[in-house]
């Protein structure tokens, strides 16, 4: 029977932080996501039952892995497939030393983000295996039915088994491309939670911290973590009374100063690489200043656009150019972009046209942004207010 990661039953023991480690180790041992999750869940339930009476063991992860391995063996015996699965199991003796958490978790992250899987499957599997989110929580975050998400996860796990996707960290020559996929998945999770699902954004930051521990020599890992922290630091000020608040109008007293300081410290470790996440983090850091040095933001966006060749980055560069004082130049950049199906292009054009006094064209652009849909309720109301003005 499928179970979800531990939640309400064990918060007092703070076991949720152990979930990704234990599942990673078990997947490496068992070679089966479903069996690893079921065995881990049973071990966590056992911990919730026994530790309050007997006290926590010196090595919590080792205890959980040992119990989970035993439960997996018992399950395989009951299902009469022990002979086929037994070679995958290491000896059943009690673990007395700390398992190799570093390699196991790193391998699990790269397995979840293997290029053979779709991006949606990569995100869902990462949240499930390492992020300790339930199927229902992942489904709610991505606005799909729980059964749909359950099937998506099942297909991803079946593809890993059927295609023989290895549970390994990629070879050095493959690592840059594969790491880019891992970082993209974590950032997608963060963005999915940035507006309204704060716990999802927090989960992405937690995954970023895990990567920073596991890959201390990869500057882009620190760049991504710095970027998320700088953005998340403004969370409490982005909405007021359920309405969207623009950066220039936000209450800076609500900003999380500890996250800002940590993000900037991490940025200092990443910026020398001039990678795309480090550059974005530098931009986010500058936007936390008062006043914002918009010409410097433009310079960073120019560098970022050259690195990524992304039209969305060019759109953001246009916004910075407008803030630096050249609204007409910013509009010219927007008009040259092939992003007609992207609502932010039209909302940006609308704002620029409004500033230039081209009212009818601005109205049409606001309408087009609303027609494309996909906006959150606060964002939609903001566009409607602008249109009404």
C-alpha cells in the first residue's frame, strides 16, 4: 500500500528532516523507490512509537535505515520474492557507523532529475523523494488531481526501473549539463511556491541547502541558493490585504534581514563564476538596496542575456532600462521580442505605454495580459485596477 512521507504522526521528534537522507540510502540499497518509501515510512512510525519511551539513539539515521531494511526484508519474504531481491540487500546487521549520506543523497537527486524523465516528473519525484511532500501536497501545488499526480509519480518510477537509469552521480564530463537540470528543477519548485505556496518555496530553499552541503565546490549551487534567499526575504512585503505590492512600494521593515545577509554571503562565493544563477542573485541583491542602482542592474541583465540568450531575460532587462529612465528604449526592446503568448510581455508593455501616455495602447496591452490567463488572483486584480485607471 502506498504511503506518504511522515507528517502529523512524528513532528515532536523532528523526523521530517531525516526523510530525504533515509530514502536516499534505501533507494541505493534496494534499487526500488516504492519499496524504499514504504520501508522508510514503517521505520519512521516505529521511531515515533519507541523513541519517546526508550530515548533517541545516538545515530538516528542509522537506526532508521536498519529498521527500514528489516521491514523491507520482511515484506519481500511475505511476497515470496526474497530470492530475486536478496542480492540487492546489504547484510542485515545493525548499523553502528554513520552511513554515507553525502553520496546517497547526491545520487538520489541526480536520479530524480535524469534527462530521460520529463521536467514535470523530475519536479514531482524530487519533491516526493527528497522534499518529504505527500502526493496530495504535490498535486495541490501544481493544480492537478491527486490521482493524476499519483500516476505521474508511478510512471516516473517505472521509467527509472524499466530504462535502468543508474543510481549514480554523473561522470565529470556530464556533470555540468546534469547539474543545470537539477538546479532548474529546484528553482521551478521555488517559483511554484513564491506567490502563494510558501511551504513549497521553503522546501526549495531546503533542497538548495542540501545541494550546497553536498556540492561545496559548485559556485552555481551557491548562486541559486543566494537567489532564492534574496527573493524569499521580501515575501512578507509582497502582498498587503491580499493585493500585490510593487517593489518600490514594499515595506522594507518586513524584509527578512537574516536571509538577506545569508544570501549576500553565499553570493560572494558564487559571483566569480559569473554563472546565470549568480548573476540573477546579484540582481536580486541590488534590488534590496535603497535606492536601487538601476544602471548596474541593467549591466548585469545585459551580461545575463548574453549568457542565457533568453527572451525572458531580455524582457527583464527592458524593465530595468525603464527604471533607469529610458522608457521608450525599454518599449522598443519589448516590441522586438517574440513572446506574444507570454502574459508578462503584455503587462510590461502596458506599464511602459501607460508611462508614455499612450493610453489606448496601454488598455489593449492590459486586456491582452488578462486574456492569456494564468495569473494569480492578486496579480489579476492588479492588472484589472491598472486597466480601470
